[in-house]
């Protein structure tokens, strides 16, 4: 993913698109940072696909750029004293996803004291199997379409690990009634929980996790 370009002057107004702060998301879409106003006159920051009046040359002090799992770009205020998820813990979850072939297109993302696992809303396997997608017999063509598909696909959360100081609590997404997150299914180290609960994702055993 391309890195955002920053100006040396904080919150300086841009006079042209070339000087505006830009961010390129995972889909390759370029967004320009702008400043507007709320109804009460307070500053409101937003990203747009085109550069127009109100474009900024840099990220305002105390804010940071974020990109959601579905490539939505936004600006948020940096939370003071926030205890981020250790990178090693996220790698544990990603490694466990990689151990299961049926989860190879699932994604994990850490944010706000949680590690969430997301499932793609499409079926990338169709483009890997020539028998399942006979119109594209060549591997190079299938790979090209698969890359384009994964860049544009949307993801939905299926499981999360919530950090509680030291240990984690694991919850899964439920789909009865209004749905939503379950109560904690277990707690412990991320290594133990990942090995116990990630494998059932995408199988019938997932709905038996209580």
C-alpha cells in the first residue's frame, strides 16, 4: 500500500492538488484530505476522491489516518494513553489463519484493543479452480482476475479477540435475530485462543462455539 505524502507544515491549506495531502488505499484509489465545518462552526475533516476547496497539505496535529478492512479512509483523533495491540499478537492470528487452507483469504486487523478476523464476501476459490471457472483456463488470467477481485472485495467480521490487560477474550459473530457479537467464549493467551477457535471459522463447527 502506498504511504501517504506529508507536508512539513501542519494543517496548511493546499493551493493545488499537487500540494494536497493524499492517501492511497489498498484498492489503489487516491483520496485527498479536506477540512470543512460542522453546523456549529467546528472543523470537520474528511477525505474525497477529488481535490477541491478546503484541501489540506498535511494531517492536523493530534490526528491520524486510518483505513478500514474495506478500504474506507478516514481521519481520527489519536487516543491518549491507548495501549496498542502488540504486533507479535497480530502475527500469531495471521499465522494461524495461514495454517488453514479454507481461511487463506480471511484477514486479521488490530485496532482499539482488539484483533478482528474478517471473511471475504466473495468466493475467490472460483478463480483458482479451472473446473469451477472454465471460461478462464489459463493460470495467468485467473491470477489477474483474482488479484482484481481481492482488491475490490468487501469483508465482514466473524471473530474477534479483545485484549483485557494481559489475557484476551474471544467472541464470534452471531446471526440469529439481530445478530451481533457473542458473549466471551473463552479467555487466555492469544496463542492458545487462536489455535482453539480460528480453525472452525467457515465450517459448521463455527456455529457450535458457545
